[in-house]
C-alpha cells in the first residue's frame, strides 16, 4: 500500500510538473510571439498588450488543435473561428506591418500575416503533421470565403513553388474582392516566379509592366471621394485604394489634397515604383498605356515632373463626388438593396459640402463628376450641390453628371434653372439594349421611363441645351450579347460617347455569382464570344470609349495607342480633343465652352 506521504509527494510533484510544463509552454509562446510579430508596428504604444493577447490566443489554439485529433466536426469549425478571431484581434486598427506604409480601404494584410504566423506556430501539432498549409487548408474547408485564409494559404503555396495552385487561390480571392492590394501583390509574385521558372515567357500584363520611366497624371490632377467620405488621388478609388483623407471630417480641401498619404502616392509615381497603384484593375497599367515621363509636354505636368512636386499649389482639375450611396435603383453590379442616406449621414454630408466641397469647387478650373456611387437626383446631398452651382460663382467649373435616367424628367430639370449651363457631359447608365435585360440589371428601373427620358436628353443635346450626351454599359454575362444593339441605340439617338465599362466586384457579389457574371474574365466560358463582339467593325465607331476594356485585347496592348487623357493636366481638354475628332468625322461642329 502506498503511504500517505508518498501520495502527497506524488501529488506535489505532479503539480510542479504541470506548472513547469505550463510555464515552459507560455515561455516558448512568448518567445515565438516576439519573433513572429517583430515587424508588426503598434501606433498606440500598446505592443506588450498585443503580444500578451497573441500568446494567450496561441496557447488556447494549441489546445483546440489537439482536440482536432478526436475527430468531431464541431471542433474543426471551433478551431477555425477561434483562429480567425485571434487574427482579427491583432488587427485592432492601431497595428500595421512594416512592409506596408499605407493601408487600403479593403486591407486584411495584418490578419493575413498574423494567420501566417499562427499557422507556422500551430503546424507541429499532430493534427497538422508539421505542415502550415494544413492549417490554412482547414480554414478554407470550414470558411471558404475567408480572405485572410486565402492570402495566407496562397503565400505558403508560393513558397513551396506550387505556383499553379497558388494562382488559383489568389484569383479566387480577387473574385471575392477585386480591389485587394495584398492579393494583387501575391499574384505578381506568383507570375514572376513562373517567369523565373521559364513559364509565361513572352506574356505581357500589368504585373510585369516596367513603370520605372512612366508617368500618370491622376494623383496630380484628380480627387475622388468614396464610401463614407474617404477621398482618393485617382480617377477610380479602386485603382489607388488608399484614402488620402476624408471630406466629412477634414478641416479643408487642402488638408485632404496635400495630406501625407497624397504626398507619398505622388512620390511613388515620381520614383517609378507605383507602389499603391493596382496592376490588375487600372486599365492604363494593365493595357500598358502610361506615357514615358520624357513624352510629357503639358506645361503643368512637365513642371511637376521636373520639380518632383508632391505638395501642390493648384487644386485638382477633376473632383469626383461618389460618397453618398443614395440611389433609387439596386443594380446587382453595384449593390444588393436600395440605399438611402440616414438623417445623421445627410447632416454630415451637408456640413462637408459647406466646409470642404463647395469651397473647393469654386476654385476648380475643370470638372466635377457627380456621381459614380449613387444617383444624383435621388440624393438630398447631391441635389443641394447641384442647386448651388451657377456660372457666376463657379466660373471655371463644368459638370460631368452621371444619372440612371429614371428621374431626369422635364419637371426635374425645371427645379434646377442654372444647372444646364453648368453641365459639360450628361452621362446615363443603361447597361442594356432590351427592356427585359434592363429591368433585371437596373432594378426597379423601367425601360419605358428610361427611353422617354433618353429621347428628352437627345433633344436637349440637339438644341444645344447641353454640351455632350453619353450612355454607359457595364459589360457582364447577362448583357454582353446586346453590345452591338446598344451601340446602334446610341448612334440612333445621337449620343456623343458610348462608355463601355468592365464589371468589377467591389463586394456586392458572392464569389460564385461574380464568376458567372464576369464575362470579361478569360476563365469565363463565353469570354471568346465577347472578344469576337469587341472586334466587330461597328465597335470601331469613333463614339465608343473602350478604355476600360483595353486589357482584354492583346492587339490593343501591343499597339502604340496614345491616350490624350494621360498626357494633359486638364481632363476636360483631353475629352474635348477626342470629341473634336469625333465631330470632325461626323461632319458636325463642336460646341464651344
């Protein structure tokens, strides 16, 4: 019989052993966390608090990983949820990785890099047999749309030279959120590795386009607002998705236009690294159409280049207002429901108009674009701006007005007596040439209402009440076969321009739905049929603007096509040069300013 003393000693020693094991696990976890997260910077000085939380999560996740060996399905989902939650805790908003100077509005890089570190830490557990990819693969089995999991898994595959598999994973991440810079950078790495291995030889795309001697005027001439008032130094926020400021809380327009972020983006253009520009979404990079710095002769741009200007005295020559998402339609290419700004949002918009937007527009010698993010005539905020504009107070400003055309009735125009004089371009988004297609893609818009209002605008153009008339078409699986009919519609009603746009998933689509809809993707089964349509002779009509579709056509990429927009500071001047050539071909006189 074991003596009482021996029993007590065994209990004491067991307790000491358990505490020692726990202490050692905690010490090892602390040492791992300091090493694995050494390049994570915490702006609020709470680094030790972050590391303590990481250690606690690592030990908890180790216990959950050991429970996976039991084989319960619930334990897999519990582990996946806990791991992603741990990564979200690291991504507190005060943390960034040293490799990223700026963070985009869809950034998950901190979560992806945290997940990569946790995967390495957890890989020795029996459930993962020493393979970090087993950790990320489990997460994707349980949560297949997790972007941090897709990015971490893709990076691991690249490191293992499983490049084809990595590209499939990255492309999936981009179908879920096309704007993601981390996914775009991983795609560039994977393609570069394939080229190093002798694959993809001779292929040219935006990822291997040499930008060292190129120039883009956009960060020097364009300011575009977006979701919740964030502002961007580009014609498209998705192309340079790093906010330079926010018009809702900025003290002035200059605080946004010449912010530290804006300065850094301009620096990247001067230095030729274009670190913040999308090589997959920007049509000018993807189609390799940026001009050489040496080719720029526009006096203002030439001065910016020669003096390496990053803080600008001049205000932007194009101000795009896209921040109010209010709209009377719920187009699936844009959103899942009809959106109306709440009272507190409208109050914030009104104050921003008084403090930032209208004072800026008074100084603009160029264009204001309203709105790529909602319907101008459905928005109380935008209607107030339209009502304020007049030639006496805004002498050099011209309006690029985009509308869905459902509200542009005779009665509506009478509400804005000074507006027509301010409009440079009236642009109507249509996306169809047939009633049934229109009413699916522009729900709950009505085709008859649209056609009536298009005819009204056409008459306004013929009478000279407006300077230019444009219609727009977002190319997608449901409408691409109507492209030629759409062009014929535009020619018949006498538009000046037909703007064709590429479908992009900004978050409105589930991945499988976007995969079906995106006929512009080379992976789509109907993609070659689309290319045949784009090469139809009718598509060479001078009124057709296919700049956003340039990357789809190898012959356009290989061409020496020169885009005036990229050579001049004034977008308005570049557009007039293009339309002046169109008018000459049509044999009609251009309208003056």
